[in-house]
C-alpha cells in the first residue's frame, strides 16, 4: 500500500471519529449510553482484578503455612525415635497378619474362623463370602482378603460378634456394617484383612525332572560305592 493510500485511510478514519464525536455532543442519549458502557467495562475490570488479587492472596497464605510447617519439622530432633516407633508398630502389625501356604488355604482359614465365632456366640444361620485380591500397592506375597457376612442376629449376639472381632489375634478391620431391625433383624458386615502367602514351614517346591534325574544318578553311585566296600571286606 502506498503512502498516499495510507494517509487517505487515516484521514477517513479521523473524519469518522470526528463525526461520531459531533453526534455524541449533540445526542445526550448516545453520550449517556457510551458513558454507561464505559462504566460497566470499568466495573467488570475492577471485579476481575479483585478476584485475581484474592486468588493470589489465598495461594500466598497457603504457601506461607506450608513453609511454616516445613520450618517446624526441620527444627524437630526426635526423628530417630519416631522411626524406631514406626518400625516397632509395623513389626507388630505384620505379626498379626494371617499366614497360609496358598490362596485356597487362606480362604478356608478365614471362613473357619468366622464360622467358629458364629458357633461360639450362638449364631447358627450365617452366610460368608470370601474374596481374595492382590492390590498393586502391596508386595506380591500379600493378599487382601474380604469377608462379607450376612446373618439375622439379636442385639446381644451382634455385640458379642463385635467383641470377638475386636479381640481377634489377627489384624481385622470392619470396613462396612449395615444393621436393620425392621421388618426383621438383618446384618451385613464386611471385614477386611491381609494374608501372607508362603508362610514359614511351607512344603518345599517339587523338583524339576532334571533335578530328579541328577538325584537318581547320585543315589546309584552311592549304592555302587557301598557294594564295592562290602565286597572288599
């Protein structure tokens, strides 16, 4: 675009602006409308700035609180004692885990434990569903075991059941408890515990064919040596 064309466009734009200004000076309604629009835009901008300021202030306050906590933690000197206490608590909880040689034995052990408690407290009608899972957050030898119990207990029997669960030697958590009295007594309880598969004292793994062959050869060699010694005597 040439310089003459640019000047022409600018002159046209200036003339248009002057025309609008003259119109606004003679038309009070148009001037009032323009002032109202400017006031609304300015007010909206003020509110936006206020919201942004509040958000930044809240973020600043959160950061200050976090830094204060970090500084307070850095001043503490009893971390070795806390680590020892945590290790002792972990060892105590690990000792209360169920142990079993396989998943099937773990299911049977938990079901036998639940039915044994029900028989002791006088709860004959009982349904137990056992489920095993291997959460990714746990070591591969641990299983999460869930026992869903449904029954129709009386109030005294329910209290006795909860007391037995509380005194259980193994680590058991009541995850959900649903009790109804109408139209009849109803109980649904979900217990969660953990079992370690491959407990100490488990049966050794079977030998492979190659190992069995090597063992047989060594046994035959031992028999031959024994026979030679007997013949020489």
